[in-house]
C-alpha cells in the first residue's frame, strides 16, 4: 500500500509510534457514532473529498 510507504513508515521511524491500519466502511454514521459515544477508535481517516466535507459540516472532525 503506497500510504504505508509514504506516510506510515516515515512517521514510525521518526516518532517511534506504531501505526495500525484498519478498514473503514465509508459510512460517516460509523464516525458519528464514535463521536457521540466518545469511543474514538481512529486518529486519522482517509476519506473521499465529499465525505470529508460532509463530516466537517457535521462537526465530526478535529483539526490536527
């Protein structure tokens, strides 16, 4: 996976923090449920632009 080579490995090497990738269903409802319950499972999500915009409009994401 190109993201692993481009982002994960360099981040791990520099920070010493292990990156764990998990599959995301693509449903913003899954993110909304995590936000609502406070049970956040992910630090970073790779989204399509339309979903990212909608999630921002719904207040689901925090600026990093």
